[in-house]
C-alpha cells in the first residue's frame, strides 16, 4: 500500500495493528504503530529535518571509539547493551588493543575479561577476536567500507554494518534501532512493521542533504525526547508537525 507520495503505508489491521511485531522491537512499540495516521507530506518531512539540523548540525553518537576498528568493535558490543555500559568496558580494552592485530594478540580470554560487564559477553568476546582475525587475514588489518564485506563478519549484521558505514565512511545509511523505529512510526515519517522496512523507507524519503545525519538525529530524538513510555511532547521541537495522536501535555 502506498500513500499519495508513493511511500509505503501500513494501515490499521495489518501485522502491526495485530500486535505481531517481532525481532528487535519490543511490545511497547506496537501500540504506537496501531494509532499512527498517514505519514507526513514531503514538505513537512523536510522541515522536520531542517529543525534537527538547525538544533545540532553535526550530531554525534555516544559510543567511544578512536578509529574504524574500535567503532566496529564498540557497535558489536552494543547489541542489547547501553552505550554507557559499553564505553565503561571499551575504555580499558581500547587502551591495550585498538587494532585487529593487537586484539588478536590479546586473545579471547583476555578480551572476555574486559567485556564481562556487558550482556552476552562470551559470544561477543568470541566474535571480536574472530572478526579481528578475518580483518587481518583478508583485509590487511583494515575495516572494509562495504556492506557485503562487513555483514559477513562474526557478530556483524546489516544494522551494525550500516552504523559503521555511516559513521566511519560517511555513507548515508539509516540503521533503524528501537528508537528510530518508534519515532518514525509515531510522527510518522515512514510507517513500517519491521526495522528493515523502516530503514528502506527512510533511506528512500529523507532528503539527501539530511540523509547522512538522519540516523543520529532520530536516535537522539528517540532517546531523549520522544521516549518510549512518555514522550516529552511539550518540549519537542517538532510537536507542531508531529501527528502522533497520543502526545503528552505539560
Ligand atoms: S510531539 Fe511527542 S510524539 Fe511527536 S515526535 Fe515530539 S515527542 Fe515524539
């Protein structure tokens, strides 16, 4: 189904409305999809990103890293973990290993010791060492700037690859996490029942000048303003443009 602008539109009664969303989005998000009206028109979409840009021209993520390799490791470690928790572990880890070669030399047992405060640390330690080995053996110790090469690395899916491409290589991909999924369906920018659909939709409709930073703007907006349980609508910079029917009041 498409709206007047030819964009995909999920209406009530679909999988989302039936509460059947699965995967990386939680049940708290489904209710918002139920009540979302049609997506905003292209001129409103542009104005929304103009305001995000005006407020923060160069948005930054919150994971700490010093080069593309440490960014890749930090993103792999951040699955189902907070950025703050990851940063606490990676500070000491990156102080002793900030290249694939030094990570490989450190070995899985020592890497595990550094990251044991992070959820799923056993698997993540194994993946970090395994991906380091592949980078050394197949990519000359460099992080490849290609979606195909990145997403076959252990622990690196399409979302992680998109984040690394965006931040390290300036590729305008919009990896959709739970925050972006919620925000996109609420305003709505693009309505989709899965994170993959929302990513494809946003990458197709976000105006090119804003596409590179859209990922960070939307994550930060979801994390600090358009929060899952109680969005802070009274102080939201795009409240007059947002169509979410359950906006909060002061
Ligand atoms: S007005 Fe409320 S629901 Fe809409 S984007 Fe802002 S915080 Fe989110």
